């Protein structure tokens, strides 16, 4: 066991911090505020000239795709190095991680051609995926999905509807899970397809979230104002768009999700509130009342801080396992339970620390930190729903970690 | 950064587990609850042959100078088996002597510890149970070449079998920057010492120790006059983190028994392990124990690097106190009625884990320390960096 960082890793962290303090000018922050849609910014997604300039500089430093192989546009580094860089940028609402990008699954299951085509462009931000998993009647029980892909010569024809395709209005491509064989048991008849969003027959309809009015301030936990439902109407795609083998899409998708759960982003969106509230109560008082001196608040803050350490250490554990070339049995699911539920506990506790100030939204007079804590109340719980609910994760821990039976 | 065990760490744990599974069955644990010594000297001697007592002591005194992390792995196994050994109180006291005791004392005491011939303990708390220097009132007054100790110490573990006891005494009023404490290593056979046995939930050996004009030589001082507080604070930090390891070992075993029971016990025509309500409780138990483990080994690792592990040990203990208690209570629930029958072994783990949550600092005390580190020092906190905030963090 080793809970420390090497001298090289510490030096890298300082390099990233000084880069950030040099480049995060007020103008960049202002542009981010305008374009971030309440969440943050990531490579390739935004039209802002300053932000794109910043990402070019970040890319020139070799800080994109650090843990990805060099032949696919990465840096051939390790996950911990990537984590250190991601963590520092995530604190200023810049997302460099490839969580949810599909890149891990493409590397693991894609053809050589797919790897060379997609991975470098996912790293640079030229490409991005909307995730086409959930359907109106397939959420936690995702394997019951009904979107159909029917083989027709060298093509597949897609028909169906996907829900919560969050970035479908910005993404260049879709990562689609569809049923290729309705006669097989539900987990066995599913395949994954990767194709451009501008393929004829795709319609994207916005679904506005509770964060849209007023818009959440940048850095909110799930402050995204918009997701989508996406319709596929006789969408014809080449058969070569398939990721992995036909009818093996469930395994590929599960693997991708598992890898997506590991990394700085997942854990930081849940724990950065702990930092925020500590630093806020240290620096602020209300007409002489200092929450930092209130014994009940002190006890709660310490409790939350300790939980946040557990989140951090669980992330370190997952990365350690991956670095050793191992596979998770339950550790990824453990992280996906602890971090989101902790984020909710913190968010709710903060509302009780701030009292009536905690209700004030972005733009309100007297709003605390632009209303981020109030907006978090509308977002933190989403982290326990997206990418597998915490209840589904507990099933996985019980079955994979403890070998408990289904019946 | 690597949270997985090295091969050597895995071996230490494996050897300890096999040894205790063979030599320390629940029958022995039960027998020691009624034993006048409360521990089996033969097992103590065998533990010394495995090198446990001397594991984290300097090599020149018969130890192996291994990191506290290794000792934590052993304590985890000691907890798992509920091994009734005075190991924790002996090793932390021995380490305080090794770091701050005079050379003559080290040579006289430590080889006996490593060989399994000596039991040590320590005494800090008095009537006010908080682990703060200000609660120590017991006086030590200089008289020629001696000090004379008067007062009473509470919750002293294994005093009845200890050869020496490290005692925190007040030799000066607290002032800014100095708590005014001095430590003495007292021979437990000294004239004027008496003890009142306390009856504990764990049914182990804990005493109130009364000092009536107990005369100790100046040479028994550990550290300098009035400079005892940092030494005893370090002892408490180490003991706290090691007790967490012990608690977690016991708690994990307890949870494993409950999961096994759930797979075996049928209700409504299926094993109760197939009910999601049971599965989700078991999932939570696993996550809590894992979380406690990570916090605990980070604390021990930090101390091994020569840093203070004060905040980390407090993080671990506050978490473990509440989570381990919850786990063993849930395990009782999963077992139903049989779990609280005296003849069923589960209660042995339940009573001990509950007891350990109350020793070496409550969740409230430890959270107060964490809150102090977070809130009462200048600078912006950053998760993953040390608190209190240091200049270069």
C-alpha cells in the first residue's frame, strides 16, 4: 500500500496549477459562464474562441488522453497521471476526462479501423458521442430495450426511440444500443452501433430539465438545462458501424460503463461541495453569525469531510486495480454508490447550514455563491440515477462482491 | 498511490490469519472472558515467535522495524479472530519508549517485549474521559531522586497482567504551547498501586488504577519534564489507527458470518440472501468496512512516512465507530433470534466491536478534531491535500 504521490506526480500537479492560474483569465471565465450550460466545458463542444484556444494549449501540453495509447492519439501515460491533471481542471469546471465518451469501450472492443478513426478524435474533442441507451420503457432494466436494428445487405436499418440522450444536440456521433435479435434472451440480442448524428432519419427533440429556469451557474452538480429524446426513423447505416460482435453488445456496453465510472470526474462532481462549504463558512458570516463556530455545523462538516475521503480513496482503489491490470468485481459499483449518495448528503446538509439563503437561485438578490447550492439540490441526486441507479449498483455489489443469489 | 496489498503485505496477513484460525478458536475467546489473566500466555509467546510484539520496534532491541501498516494488517487479523492478546496496549507503549524513553530503559524493557516476556500498558484518562491533555490532573511531585504520584487513572487496559504502565501525569499547569504533562513508566508492582476491576461489555481486563504515594525513580521518566504531551498524543494516534484495524477485522468477519447465514437460512421458500432488502444491507456493510479500511491504512501509512497522522486517525475512528457499530447491529438483525443466544458465537464479535467503538475517542471527539483542522486554520482547503492547510499544499 502506498497512499502518496511521487515527486514527478507532485511536480505535474504544480505545473497544471500554475498553467491554470496563468490561463484562466477573467475573459475566459466570462466566456465559460456564458457557454457552459451550467456544468462545465470540455474539448470540442463549445463555440467560444477563448475556450477553444485554451483547449489547444492544453492539448499542446499533452494533457488530453493521457492514459490512452500513443498510436490512438493519447500520451501513453498512466491513469493516475491522467487523474491528477483531470482533477485540477475539474476544479475550474474544465472536463478533460473521457468518462461517458465511449473511448474506453472502443479501445477494448473496436476494430483497428474503429480505434484509429474514433479514439484520436474523441481525445481532441473533434468527435463526441451522445449515449443512446435508455428508452421510454427501458431504464434500470436496460436490457429490455426495444430500439431495433435490422440487417439489410451491407447495412442496418434502425427504428426506435432513445431517452435522455443528453448531448445529442451537440454531439457528432451516437453510441447506440439496439436490438438485433428479438428471439434471443434479452441480454443476448443486443448490439452497439457508432454513427454520425447527421445520418438521415434522426430527429432530436429537447427535454428541458429543472435546471433551465433560471440557468444553473457553472460548476453546478448536474446543472445541465437540456437533455433530449432522439427518434430513429428508418436510419440506414453501414454494417461496419457495429462495435464488437453482433448480439454481444450487452457485454461491450457494460464494460464501457464500468470503465466510465472510474476517474476524477465522477468523484469530484460529488465531493467538491465539501470543499466549497468549508471554504465558504470559513470566509463568510451573517451579521456576526459565523456558521463555522456553530458546534452542530462543525460536527456535520467533519462527518461529510470524512465521507468525502472515503469517496476519494475508493476512486484511488479502482484506479489501483486497473493499473494492476485487474478487473473490478464490485469496486466500480461501490464508487458509484458512495460518491453520489455522499454528494446528496452534503448538498442536503449544506441547505440546512445556510437555512433560507440556501433557497436562493442563480440571479436572485442575496444568492450565496450565485445560487450554486440551491441548484445543486436539483442536480446532486441525478448523480445517483444516471449511469446506473444506486439501487442497481447495490444489486451488483451483493451479487458480484458477495456472491448472493438472485433467488 | 496504490491501495492494493504488496506481496509481502499479503503474506503477513495470510500468515496471521492461518495462525489464529488454528490457535484461537471462539472456544478460547470464551474461556478468556472468565480467565483471571484474560489472555493465554502460551499464545502470547507464540505471537512473539511470529514477531508481532516486536514488529514495529527497532532492530537493535530485537524488533523488525517494519512499518505500522504491517502491524495494522496483524491487528486486523487479531480483531478478526478476537484474539485475547494484550497486543495493542503493549506495542504502542513499547513504541513510545523506543522513541522517547532513555537508553537504559529501552535496553531493559524492549527486548523482553519483542520476546513475548513482557506486557506493557498505558494510562491517560481520569474521571473526564475525553482524550485531551487538560483532563490529566494526577500529580507527580519531585522528591529527591524520585517522583511521588497520587491520583487515579481510569480505563487502563490489561493493567492486571502488565509489567509496566506508562502514566501521564501533571507536573505543571498548562500554559500557552505547553500542556504541562510528564510521562513515567511505572512498575506495576510498585508500593501504593491498587486497581479496581471494571466489568466491560467485552468482558476483557480494564481497571481503574489508584496511585497512593507511588514513588518512581527519576530514571523512569519517558521524555523530558513537562514535555510528555506530544509523546502521549502520538501514542494515542497510533493506538487509535491500530484499534480501527482491529475493529475492522472483527467487523468484516462478523459481516461474512451474516452473509453466510443469509445464504443458508431459508424463508418463504428461498434463502434470505435472495431478498434485495437483505442484499442491499449486505452491500452497504461491505462498502462501509472497505471505506474504514482505506481511511485506516491511509492514517497508518502517513505515520510511517514520519508525518502526523492525527487528522487521518480521527477520520478513521469517527467513521469506524459509527459504521462498525451499524454493521454488527445489522448482522444481529440478519441472524434473527439465534444471533443473541449466548451459545451462538456471533455475540462475541458484537460485544467486542461495540466496546471498541467507545474506546480511544468517540465519533464526536474525533469529528471535533477534524473540524478544528478544517475550520480553525487559515487557507483554502483542497480535498486530497493535508488539513490543516500547509503552505505548500
